């Protein structure tokens, strides 16, 4: 595998540096402090283990780990998508997790070799302005979005880890040629580019954009703060890459000298209390069976998801980045 091609696209890694004392559990997090900071604080209070977190985008965190290699001070890596953590796993940097941790969530949400485990899930959706569009106006799959009628109407975040993971899934499902054709179609349509999912949701909610490809939970966070927002999520009714369920994944570095604390942290993320936090505070799907999702979401079992091995996304992540660039979206 090439040395994570996306690193060439990163101008600077904006992460918060933190202590790497051997008595401290060091977590490299591709999940923002806003989302998981309270959960980590709760872990520290309950376990008595000090945690130092280095925050950044998931692709940035993965690129940093690949550059650091065996010199990395990280004990745990926590990313928002399976492709980013999978890139770290492919380089042999992660150690197999204990079976009792892997068995807590459905097998399809973890690495096939047990190198990372999913802790919460998000679904790819279209967020749309309900004053301009209805579900009947939206296509059954993402392929319908390259029609001329969608000229300039669908926002994307081409450098975002979740978008690249979606493109990687499309490559595995539809092939390289079809995926490039779709990306070129989006480019030809002048699809507005944004830095991240939340920017797309804000643009739709503020009446600046008709629709956009995002992860489902960003809109729910907006609706909690501004319930009058005229926007809704549309879940694609066909099982394509456009309806991919992507777990946020956590893994333990092979070089850690804090293995026991690292396993305690992973177990905490997979506990019922943490899973309820993901459901109620971040509006993601809890992956622990028996913990219900937010009432505003369809049951995860009802989401028509494609059959794709999430562990394989990392094997085509460089290609996904290349195709997005080739299409002129980056």
C-alpha cells in the first residue's frame, strides 16, 4: 500500500498536542473534542486513568500515525470512519483486540482480523431544504444526482474522510470506471464543495443550498439547537454506497505500553452508558445490541445498506483520493 496518499493533500496538521507521560493513556482522535470530550472526561472520572487526547481530522490522524510509525506515542486510535483506521491497520500498526470486546457489536461493524471495532454508526444521507424539495424529488441512489436537473444543487465535502470512505465503498461496489464517471458527473454539475458535513448542513438549513451529501447525525444536532430548521434527511431506498453505514472505529496500537488501560478505554466505549451517550448526545446509531437509537431515526436494521466488507475500504482509499482529484473535485 502507498503511504496513505491523502497525506500529500494535507497542508498542516491542526491538532492539539498533549502530554505523552507513560502513566497517561494517549488517544489520537479523529473525532472532535466537541463530540467526545465529555465522554472521555467521564471515563477519566470513573476509571481513574488520565487521558491525553490529540484531536484532528480522521484522515489527518491516520496520516500522522503512518508517519510516526513505531515511534508514535499513541496508545489508542479513534476515527470517524473505517477507511482511516483501516489504513493504520494495513500498515501493521494495530494489535488484535480481545474477543470479548469484538463480540459486543455485530461482526459487520468490525475489522475482519479483529484489529479495530466499531463503537457507533452513521448513515450516508442527503440533507435537503424542505421548502424546496420533497422525498419524491430525490433519486433512489446517488447515481441520480449527476443528472442535469441537479446542476449546482448538491453540496459535497470532497476532502472529508467520510466522503472519501463513501467513494472507496463505491469503488468496491461499482468499480473504478463507474466511480470516476460519477465523480466527473458531480464535477460537471458544479456541485458546491465544502470543507465538512456540518458546513453543508448549515448551508442547507440557512437557505444557501438545496441539498448535500452528509452523514445523518449532523442535521439532528442542528435540529436540537434550532428545531424550526427547514431541513430533513433523506435515506436512499436502494442499498448502494450512498446508503453506507459507517462505524466510528477504535483500535489499540501494537507499540502501546498501556495495554490494560487501552482495553479498559475500548470496553468503556462499548458499555451501555457510552452507547446511550452516542444515541442521545451525538445522535449516532449505538452498535451495542439492545441500546435504542434516537427516536428520529429509522432502526439501523431497516436501512438498506450494501454488502461491503468495511475492512476493505482502506485498500482503495488512495485510489478513491486519486479519483476525486482526477475528477477535479480536489
